[in-house]
C-alpha cells in the first residue's frame, strides 16, 4: 500500500474497526471470496469456515437493496470479516456511499479508464471537508452507530479508513496504468481479462498472450507505486504464479462458479453411473 494512501486513524469510542484496512496497514496478505446472494446466510457460511478475511459482494451483477447491505455487513462482522462491494460505473457514487454507510469497509470500482476517473471516485468516498476534499456528507447511519456521539471530524476519520480498489479492465486503463497507480488514496487494483479483451475487440480465449502481458504490466506498476495488486483465482494452485510476481492478495472462487462446478461434476458423475448400469 502506498505511503500516500495510508491513514493513521485515531481511536475513539464507538469507532467501528475496518478489518481490511487493519490488514493492509499491517502489511499482511488477504484472502477473499465472491458472493452474489443478498441472503446474509451465505456471507455467514463463508465466515464460518474461518478462511476468509473479507467477502466481495458483486452488486455490479446481482440485485440488492439497501436493507441487504446492512444485513450482509452484520453477518460478516459476526465472523470478524470485512466487506467489499463491487459497483457499476454509472451509479457508483450512490451505491458506494450507501454501502459504506451500511458498514461496508471497501469499494471496488469497475470500468475506470484514466487517473482522473480514479481521483474522482476516491473523492466520492472521502469526507466533504477541507482536509480531505471529498464529497461524502455526514451520514448518521450504521457506520457510526447511528450518530451515537460521533463528531463530524471523527466521521471524516472513519471515511479515511475505507479501502479504495479499482478494476483495471479497459485497454485505456492498462495504457494509463502508471498514472493510475500514482493516484493518492488508491489502495488496490485487480486486472480484468474479459472486459480488457472486449475493449481490444477480441475474445478472451483468443487473447491469452496479450492478457498475460497486460496483467503482469499492471501488477508491476502497482507494486512499484506501493499499491496492492489482487489476483482472482479459482484454485490454490493458481496462486503460485501470482505469488512469484509479488502478489499477496487473492480472491478465490465465487458463489456461482463454486455451485456450477460442483453441480456439473456431481451431476455428471451420477448420470454416468446410471448410464453404466
């Protein structure tokens, strides 16, 4: 994590800890998984394994309401897990601020292309005060215990803990990766091969060499600037290549991928047994 984006937050009564920020500040690796369901039980089941530092809620793809965000955050906190929400580009300010107010500790922004795009989105998660130059107003919601004695400057301090993450998934973003990784307040990036390939006008399956080159370019730029690169993988074996590149943050599997893989393999196994009999 870049020295430019480290916030040494003061401790005060009622402050809700940010699990992800704590791990980042301590320089520790992180492991996460992806969830589509609004049912908080799914978050709680992931937490009950004791294997994950945080869950990523894919609001870019899944239907969610504000009540769902609060309940997912509560479920994660029962198991000392953090929460990150992946948001659409078009309505990112609204969804990101509502998620943070509900108790989410990080936001993953999609579809950004330039350093200016990234700077604008980081301001959406910083307080509207001279010290931070953001646009986030004081909000007496779950993040601060519904305004139980928290001052405005303490609220601003809590917003400084919110972790700012960005997908690098457009050709233009890869071209601008050095400028993007130099943006103050950027904490983590993740390369996205599908959107990157589409923005290049080709299918991902026909773009393997270009994907690898672009991904490694992004990882190197992030590490050079003190930004944490995260890799999305579907098996522990896949982590080795990224660890050799210096990556220590991983998002493994996902609710739909896990279920589809299990249902396909087990269903086929039973079908094969029945056919053989």
